[in-house]
C-alpha cells in the first residue's frame, strides 16, 4: 500500500485543483473538437485542392509537438497554471487566425492558425500530468484518468456544435465553415481565464509520494531499498518546493532532451516512453485512414461517424477503468494489456472486409481501448519512474516525440493505404509495436535474472 505523503507536502486545495482541471479539460475538448471537425473541409475549400485537407490535422499535431517542450519549461519555471493558460491562450489565438484566414481568403494563414490551435491539445496533454500532482498517494492514475475522461464529453459535444456554430457564424457574416472556430475561440479563452485565476498547483513535477515518511515519521532515506526514483529525488525537490525553502538547494534545471537521454538509459522509463509514443502512433495511423477505407467500400458517412464515436468512447470513456487498473495492478501490466488489445485490433483490421459492419467498428473500439491503456499506464509509469528533477522536462519531451511520430504516421498512412490497402496500414501498426515488445521483454528478463 502506498505510504502517506509527509504532512509538509500535502496540497490543501487538492480537490479544487482537480475539479478545475476536469472542467477545463471539458472546455478544451469542446474547443479542439468543434474546430477540427471541419478543419480539413475548410482547408480543402480555401486551397481548392482536396488533398490539402489532410494537412489540417498534420499542422495541428505539429503545432502541439512544437509547443510541448516550451510549455514544460514554463511549467517548471512559473507553474502549471501559467503553462496551461499560455497553451490554451495560443489555441484561442489560433482559432482567431483561422477565422481571419478564411475571411480574407489567404490560405497560408490558416496553417499558422491550425499550428497555434494545436497548443490547446498540447496543454490538454500536460493537464493529465498535472492531475497526478494533486492526487492522493496511490490514486495518481485514477486522477489522471478522470481528467482524460472529461475529454469524452468535449469530443462528443464538439462535433455536434459544429453545425450550430456554422449557423451562428453565418448570422454574423462569417464565411461558411468558419463559425465553429468562433466557438473554439470562446471555449479556449474561457479555459485560459479558468486556469489562470482558479488553478493553483504544487510545484510542477512534485508528487505527494516524493516525500514519504518512515516508521518514525521522518522522510524516507532515498538510499533505502524502499525508495524508488521518485523518492530519491525528493530530497532535492522538497526543499525548493516549499515556501521559504533554501534557494541554494533548488535542483538544477534539466533540459528536455537531456532528460529524455537520461531516462532512455533506464528500462522502466524507456518502456514508459515507448508505451506512450507507440500507442499513440498506432492509434493515429490506423484511425485517420479508417474513414477513407470505409467510404471506399461503400459505407455511409453516418456509419463512419458512428464508428468514430465508438473509437472515441474506447479512448476516453474507459479511462477511469484503466486508471483504476493501473492503481490496482500496476502500470507495466496495464501497458502490456494495452499492447495486446492493439495487436488484436490490428489483426481484425487486417482480416475484416472493408464493408463489415461488425468487425470494423469492433477494431476501432479496441484501437481506442488499447490507446487508453497504453496512454494512462505509460504516463503514470513515466511520472513515477523518474525523480522530480527529470519529471516535467521528460513529460514535455515525450509528448513532443509522440506528436511528431503521430504527424509522420498520419502522413505516411495515406501512402501505405494507397499501395497496400487497409491491411497494409494495420501491418505497419504491428511493426510500430515491436520496440515496445522488445524493451518489455528485456525488462522482464532482467528482472527475473536479478538476485533476490
């Protein structure tokens, strides 16, 4: 059972902070989904080239990758509330730039706007890590899963608001397909104000379990066998994280790429990084090609929408279950469960006919479920497998790597689909999971070989 945190590290307004993160994630989910639901169509309409519509998602994902590391640095320097406010503020500016681009007909500006819009997704991803910092010991994964679960509501409500937003925009004289971005701008602006004024967090990267008491009530010796990497870093982080701490004892800042290099030498941390990157890459690569695959086989757009809703439900709706499982059976086991689910989803995608109304939705639902297990298990393991000195820089670097890989996956999946069909897309997805399997096997082998 996890030890209780030292009294000095308790966060007295933990419930309020988690509630703000959940409410904010709901708003951010609406902001992202409302605009992005029609972004590809808007880009294709502005440029006059249908193929350019696929770059809308790539621009947004690359934008998220670009800001992930700067937002992590800002969180360390100024606090999570500042980093999240900047991320959501950039997304609001991006929505305004998209409106300006569509109104003026200047297509290049829309890609800049969509890249800034991606900062909202990057901030939403950082919020999942922030949730672990206000969680009671032993509840880190469940706290993270509740924040991710709130995305379900926003992701479902966002597309439903697109048509309403288009009508409202037309009433104010905006061009077609632009109104939803006005809704997105309002949602992100509200998110910015919410986190800037109400969200107050402990020092970024510091968990309650970073200062655990021993039997006499004193801090656990970082050199003891019971102290993990998180506990080992508590001595350096604890003093600086408390008001009035000695600045001379502040841990020296670590760059994101240095944190990534150092973490990659540790099997558990490397396994966590690969769990996040591989799960997300597989999910994006298969998901973005599924609508094209379905329509090529004569399925209606309504059915495509239903399948994507099942996929989103698997991604976010099951996140509380995955959080509970992580806290009960451990991160590694949940990551392995997620990888197994992703393998099953890919095999179904390889074997199922393109017009099968049972197995195609099943494959997409399992794809979302496997992503949820990999993301929550991997993110929790990433947070707990390193000390607080590395934690936030590593989180930023991992999210950046994840988004770059996802952007490449989305772009290359179209080529694979054209050359080898949907079965080829799923075969590539299986290959992406190989590094995760190799590191997991090495980790299990070294653990068995370790002396008792």
